[in-house]
């Protein structure tokens, strides 16, 4: 349920509503907008009827939210969530380029990639240290050494860094080095992991699972938001369909759909969707045009020798060209990159 306060509601009116919610064993979450305050109500009890709030001073309306993703919904939070991570602003008309290698392989490789991202105008450095691979014999990442190398490269270039966590026992280590934590597609519904991450209060990049619906993604985001921290980015990275021409099918319709259903920023990962470097630019440009708040692009100093996902990784020169193209598309739409 949400309680919509009147424009002229006082702090005393708001406090009275919050007190009523708490007395009934519920939890109140306030969203203070420009004109009015909306109070979200989280409770498992059934005695909090909307009618009991409508008669309180300062209350304009009280309605039930029947969606399973309440905190992630537009009903609870009508305005876009916008937050800034060390100079990179997610939401609010910006397009943030998040780029780097699929896997961190060496100090030289990640540092060269970081410098390329910085030189091209990218805002966030990505790199995998713990890698969820389909084959147990594939390169699994450098682990703690990789996270440390990523953080070092971020400090040298001034870029915030994001990397994936795969298991609750990795959270403390990754949180100590990373500015943002990624939940990969295979872990989107790892609810034990999500519940632990909800207590960290660091920005989370949540990727859509390969067979997940948009509502599935929003329900997973709800686990994170339930911890009281709303800096969550939803990421479309391609879903599994009958099509085999690409690695996955990039569902660009998810961008406007998610923006209609939720207040959270939406990112697109064209690299994992395409699986082919030659297709990445077109999908990236389409994502910007569709309204994506961020792009995740994989780059590598020598894609032919990459230990993971080389075929979908751009060279530094190709990445620079893509940045210039994305910037032109963004500016044509009155946005910035």
C-alpha cells in the first residue's frame, strides 16, 4: 500500500501516518518528491486498510499496490531514481558508458583497458575477477588478485569500478575494492545472495536472467530495495529465444517497458547479447535511442588472445569510434554521454 500526502501536508501529518504504520507492525518508507511525499507501507498484516489512512490529516489518498515488486514500482516512486557514483550520474537524461574486459587477466591488460576507457570518455571501468563459466574447464578469473588489480587501475585513472560477485562469501572482499557490485544473469534469482547484498548499501548492477521476464527482474530488484538502499540499476543483456544468429536476443523493448513500470535506471549490455564484436555498435546505438541510462561494453587490448569472450570484445580503436557515435545519437535526443 502507498499513502499519498497532500501538497500542503506538514511534517506532523507525515509523522502521524508513519506512527500509525509502525503501531500496526508495519514499516514505512518515505519518498519525498518535489511536490508531495509518498509513504510506502510494507507489512504482512491485513489490518492496514487504505480507508484507515484516508481520514488522517494531510492524506490525499491511500491505495493498495497489488504488484509483487512494490518498492521498485512507479506507483510507490513516481520520479526517476538518479544517483551519482564518483562523477558518473545514472538516470536523469545521462548515458553512462561502463566498459572494460570480460576478465581481468593481468595488471598490464586491465591498466591499458582503464586508460582506453578514460581516454574515450567512459565513466566506469568494468572487469570480471570471479567468472561464472558454462564449462568448468574455462578460465574462472583471478579472484582476489583480479579485484585488487581492478581497484588499482580505477584509482590510477580516477574511474569507479564494478565487478561481479557470485557467492555471499565473496561480498565483503568485493565490497572492499569495488565501487559498484554486479549481479550476473545466472545469479539474478540467487535470493540468498540478493538478501546479503541488500545489507551492503553499495550500488548494485542487476542483470536480467537469460530466461527471466521483466517482472522476474523487478522482483529480484525488490530483494535489494528491501534493504533500504535504492541505488540499483536494471540491466538488459539479452534473453534466450529460438534465434541462433546471435548469442542471445537483445530485448530492447525491455528498456521502455522497465522505465514505464519502474523508477530505477536501466542499462543495456550489447556485448553479451550479440556475442560478436561487429554487432555491438549497432545494438549499442539502438539502446541509446531506446532510452538506456547506461551501456556495458566489453573491450580488450587484443581480443584474439582474450581468455574469455574475445569474439564479442571491441578493440580500443573500435571502442573510441563507438563512443563518438553514441555521443552523437545521445546529443540528437537531447541527452549527454
